[in-house]
C-alpha cells in the first residue's frame, strides 16, 4: 500500500490556494500547512462556540466537549491516557514550565543530562538549572556526523541523574534517535526522560505509551494543526513534580503544567489533527484501535518520505560546495535536510525563492549543534524540509533549482 498523495493534498487548502500555486514548500520543519479539518473546526469554534467553555449553556458545552475531544483522541493515538496530554502555548514555553517544576523538585547534589543536538527549546531551560546549583551534564554529538551515541550517555549516567533530555529527531541533523533504547538506559539508572518530538511528530504520531518516555513534547503547528505546544507527561512523573498551575487545579493532571489559561479555540481545533489521521487511515483501509490507526498512517507517511528523501541526500552528498549535515541514508533520517555552504545560507534560500522553492537559511535555534559541528551559526545552514504531502515532482523541481544555485 502506498500513500495516495492526491487524496492527501486535497485535505490541505494551501494546495488549492492561488497565491501559492507554483511554490514548492520545503520549510515544513518551521511550520507545516494546516489540514482542512483543523481550519474548519477553528472557524466553527470562532463562529459558534467562542464562549467560556464548560458552562451549562449549549454553546459552552459544545466548546468544552470539543476541547476534551482533542485531548482524548490525540492521547489515544499516542498510547496514553487523556489526562496525560496537555496543551501549552508552545514547546519552548512548555519546557520552561517543566524546568521550573524540576527545579523545585530536585535536591542538592542532583544532576540532569542535556544534549548539544537539541533545538534550544529542549536545552536552554534545562541548562539554567545550573543557576540553582544543580549539575548539568552534556551528552555530546560526534562533531563530524552530528550523531548521539548511547554509549556516551551510559558514561554520564549514575544515581545522581534525575532527568535525561534529548530529541527524537534534531531539527538540523535529522537523525532519528533510538528513543526506546535511550529511555531504557535512563530508566535503568533511575532517571526520568524528556523527549523533544517536535521534528519527529509531523512524520507520524509516535506511540509514546509503548516507547516509554516520561515526557514527550511536540508542536501542533508543525503537525498540521494550530499554534499550540502539546506535551505528554506520564502520570507518575506528573504527580511527583510540584504543581505549576493555580493551587486549586493541582488535582487535575492535564492542568498541572499549564499555568497559562488555555487558548480554547486552538485546543478544540486540534481535534482536527485526529480527524486528519483518521481520514487518512480510513482512505487507506487502515483499521483497528487508535494507536494502530496512527501507526499505520505513520508507516505510510514514512515510506513515502523515505523514497523521496534518498535522491535528495544522494544529490547533496556529491556536491563539493555543500556539507550535508547528519545521516546520508534516508532510513535513518527524517526528511529534514540541512546543508552548510561556503556562504550565508539565507542567500541561497533567497535564490531558491526565485525558483519557486520555499526554504529557509539560518541557525534555526540549533546554535549548539551547529557550533559543535564547526558550522558558523552566522552563516547557518540551508534547510530543506518536507513531509508526506510533498510530491516527487516537487523534489525534482528542488533538485533542478539546487543544481543551478550550488
Ligand atoms: C526540534 C524543535 N524543538 C522545539 C522547537 C520549539 O517549538 P515551539 O516553537 O513550539 O516553541 C522547535 C521549533 O522550531 C523545533 O524545531
């Protein structure tokens, strides 16, 4: 079975938008197009349900029910309970709040581990725990390959480590880290695990319950949804960490780490992300429980993306004027492809714009990994990122344009 990209693209109004015709979109890691069910729900919410939710009148009941639906359906697809999933303004904000909770919970002499492969969102807020006297250990990437080696993590772990933070997939290296293996290592040493899934989730929602991390974060606006951060916090950890919300909300797990009042409309509209995955499953004959449907859709997306990715990697690794960051084999990589050039990457992105290619150049807030790999963050990298709605014709168009500018 292969992914029906005509069906897929019909679910995204952007592909029917006259102002975007002729533009091939390769900056999906920055933010994806939004699927039609999310847009429809957002509009319906603003037209029909834009009232304080959970009051006894009909519009309010519908609003609250739709917010609950979003949490319950996305949580089910990720293999966790509905109250283990919560929404915050962004992943950066979510890690900031979680770091405050850890700061209050940890004891003198405790340590955490962070990587230098992460986007700053899953790095800086944790590193600031050093200001509170906690030891921060860095799990370093290989400066040539950009990869994290679990053997190096083993050397950093001991009974003082309370938390290990790492990315499911870096937004510049693109390598898919073995979450199950890393989580097992951390758990064996008695540490909790926080995974940044922002660059992975757009390629298929993972079965977080099955994989085992205690925290899994991703951003809905890069996963065909509205501008929200989504976090899974498993019950044991969520109840252990001190409540960060109003004191009277401490008893509700999904409220404990979201001190801000939620964006009701966007939370409700996130149910459209589940609609989209279910629509894809139904169209491709994938049946079963929520995790099975999400996994089936994940595998379809992954197969399509991998087939499109390898020719791009093959093309780039042959170029003397470009240093391809991260793995050269599509099977080990998400379709988030960064290349360092001997000039400012933003210039190259501007040239690509002239060829009808939407891409970006810069540091993408991955200053630490770029620096560790010897890439000047001022020059940055040209990032070419795509997802399952991208077609072979668009990749061919990209290759032609790259041939011209590199
Ligand atoms: C891998 C990764 N983690 C975290 C973030 C931060 O997400 P947010 O914009 O929701 O704060 C990004 C955003 O680019 C990202 O790419």
